[in-house]
C-alpha cells in the first residue's frame, strides 16, 4: 500500500468527526490534490466514508467530508 494511504488512514483513525479534504491534507502534510486522490481511492476500497459538504466547496466539485468506516 502506498505510504500516503497509510498516512491518511492513520490520521483519520484518531478522529471521530468528519474531516474536509483540506483538513486531512494539512494533517498529513501532503498537497490537497494528492490527498483528494488518496481519499477517493480509499473510498472506492470502502475503507473511508464520504458525505457531501456545504456549498462553499461545491463549486469546485470536491465538496466532500471524510472519515473511517
């Protein structure tokens, strides 16, 4: 498994609240675009859940919050 996936999983493991992509990116010190792709990969593998976020980021098409399943 790629190292960034482990970093994201470990970051989310310690949290109970939903996290925005930017919050996860800051928590694992990776660019937001890399974090977005990683979270989408983990979502496809059914390791994380995602839900729609508020209107602010909806315009960018990346309006999701994430947490471990």
